[in-house]
């Protein structure tokens, strides 16, 4: 056998739930745990094996739960710890695992550690966070927060500044402090002993900071870039190995780190086989595309050639050494079909199915974000008042008021790239509020819920949802789609993304048309001698050598 090291985390499909926007059971307009419990069968039927639950801990809720004020409590808006225990039990009964978000680069400023820490310079919790004296009447250095503004917040009480890579409500923990690390490990054990099945580690590449705290290079015309000093910092791997040795290695769990800004080399350090750190690392090359001084904000689609280069590099360079995470979207990203496909009424369904085929047949664990399986689209809200995301709101201000961008262009960037595109409520039905809530939703439901919703797609054999089901069944049943070696074919083709997966003499061939034109292709000679049997196809018909607009087909080699 040629499968390499087998593991359950390599064979599963992960479904991400963003609790605020998933399902509201009590009419307060906010998704909750009982709501999730009521949809477990839906997730199971789709063919997912694991749920990644974005934070549902007690929170100051300025960054929708990524600002945790108590790691041991469930946020009131989501329910109680009893609800959580019921969710875990019922999920397990159905054979679904639950992976929790671990947010330990920072806490909320309302966390008890921080309220203590800010009381005095000699408080026992002072060193739980990163405090520095100001310089020349201003912040300790020129670093900018990723959410806009300075990365330092002045605190009058003790006349010092604290570091926050994200919002001012999210002070960074001081990982140099062994007490902090031990508190984190203790908390992780507590959740694992409860029976959860792993962690997705938020912003984990930021936990170790270069101690000099020097100014960064100004790249947005305003602030210094903190990434070279805070991303993949000097002690990051020391910490992760310690965490692995003290906690992770003691449990049979899934571990995945959010390591934005990482190259293949970086990712192999976090998640290479035998590194004893994490199992998988999310890389962001296909989604984190920098647009000069505007950073992540853009309204331009990535080209097919670039996508091929990025995915092929990751597929080839992790081969036998590490394991890929396959994702088009998450709660921080716009909707897959709007960003990478074509969300016009004519091509939305077929291009959504094509995208899923192209990515999830690659080598790696698929992570799909709630609603993606329906082909949900970007929000396209016209007015800033309709957006809720702290990053979007703060960055609009920065783009328009400090960087001089026109309001029209800023809105165009937000419509294309903003995080709220992912966060509009799950569209369960075509009824009131898309069936998400009986009350007033915390963020508007996309009006296209009348066309795009789970209820109608469950009944329709040709829906995006039903296609995802079939695709996941295929992924589970074809070993070559899990462990097979990836090779790009037709590399120069401007319309088609095509590749093979080979395992023990079996060959799968995946051909996807990324355009709304017909596309013809000729297989390389060594593949032409085979008879090809279609396993899945997003059209009713398939003609060898020809693809219809956004057509995707997976074929299996028959006898030579
Ligand atoms: O640094 C980035 C781009 O260069 C970002 O992609 C960064 O990795 C990302 O913003 C981190 O996201 C995570 O932590 C945030 C939270 O708001 C996001 O929702 C979460 O996914 C702070 O906890
Ligand atoms: Ca609710």
C-alpha cells in the first residue's frame, strides 16, 4: 500500500458552524446551541464527520466570540453548559465529532485576568499581558492593529500601553509567562476531558512576539507592520511542542492551527509529520491577497493560473510530509461562489458545484463553511449600517478617512472581501428571515433566501446541497481521493483546472472548467489510453474532451 501514514483526521470532512448565524431556537435573533442541536441530522446527512464550532464561550462579543471573557463558561446568548453537554452527547450519538475553537493569542479585556492585570503595575496578573511604557508621548512603537488603528492601547490607570494585535477589546496574552501557558493547558485539558474532539487554534501563529518591540515597516501609509515581529515568532515552536507534550499528545483528537501568512516551509514546521506540534495548518495564500496599502481589501478576482500555482505548490510540497486543509471559505472570508465562482442566477449552482469538486478532490481534509453547501452568496449590502463586523467597520473608516479611498470603492471592497459576507444567517427556508429566526436577526438575512435555501435544496436532486452529499460520499469511498498522489495536468490551460490522483495503480482524473465558455481539452498521451468512467458530474451529460460552462467531472481509469 502507498497510503503513507493513515489517520482519521485525514479521512474526515469538517463542517464549520458560526453559532451566531446558524440557527436561532428562541427568537432573540441570535443563533444558539439548541438551534445547532436541532440541525445535527442535517449535518450528518450532508456527510460531514466533524463539526468545528466557532467560539461559544462567554465573551464581550465585540468580535463575535473571539474575545473570550471566561473560557469555562458558555455565552448566555448561546445557552448553558447543559446545552453544550447535550450537543456533545447528541453529536457523538450520531457519530459526529466536535472540535472547538481555541482562542489563546488574546482574551477579552473583560476577562478576569485582564481586569486584574490592568489594576496596578505589580498586580500578580500584570505579566499575563504585554504592557509597555510609551515613547516620546505616544505608543511604544508604530505597530498597527490588524483591525485598524494602533496596536497599542493606552491605559490611564497605570500610565502604560497594552498590546492588541486585533481590537482594543482583545489584549494579547503574554506567552513568555509560564503561568499563562499552564493556565491555557489546564483549560484545554478541561475541555478535552469533557470529551471534545479537538481544537482549531485561532491566530496561533501570533502567540510568540520578538522581544525587542522595534518599529515595523510602514506598508499602509499609517502604521508599522507587526507581522515580521509577531507572526511565527522566535518561540512559537517551543510553545507548540510544549502544548503537544503536555496536552495534545494525551488525546486522540484533531488539531489544526490558523497560521495565516505562512509559506510551505512555515506550515511544515507547524504541522509536518513527526514534528509533534499540530496535525494541520490552514494556509491562506489563495485568500490573503495583498492589495498595496489597502492590505486585504480588494474587489478583484484571483486568476486561474495563480490558483493552480498556489494549490499545486501546496499539494506537491506537502506530499508525504504534511497534510493540507482544503477550504474556500470560513467565517472571515467572503462566500466561495461569489469570490471564486460565478454567483449570477445562470451559473451560481453549477459553478458552486465545480468549485467543491475541484478543491475537495485534492489531497487534504475538506473544511466547509455553513451555507457553502447551498451555494450561499455574498451579502452585497449597500449601506455600511447593515454591516456588523468590527473589522469591516473600523477598516471602512481607515480606507475612507485616512487612506483617501472613495466611499464607493470602499463599499465595493467590502462587498467583495468583507467578513460579514460569511456571517449573514444560514438560509434554512424561503420563509420569514430565511427560517433562521422568528425574531429580528442580529444581521440581515440575504434576501436571496427565497431562491437559495436548505428546504428547497433537500427536495431537489439537482441542488448544490445534493451535489455536495454525493461529492462527500465519493470522497469517503474512493481511497485515491484521500491518499492518492496529486499531479496537475494541462498546466497551461487557461480555462481548465485538471489533475490526477494516483494510488496503487488506481487513477482519478478531475477536470473542471473555471469559465462560462465551453472548453475543449486533450489529455496527455499516457492518460489517453485508458477508458474513463465518470464518478460524478455537475451536468447530466458528459462528452469526453469537452466541458460545458463551469462543468466539473471526476473520472476513474478503467482497464488500459
Ligand atoms: O493576519 C491575517 C491576515 O494577514 C488574518 O487573516 C488573521 O489571521 C485573522 O484575522 C485571524 O483571525 C482569527 O482571529 C481573529 C478573529 O477576528 C477571526 O474571526 C479569527 O478567525 C481574532 O480572534
Ligand atoms: Ca437564540
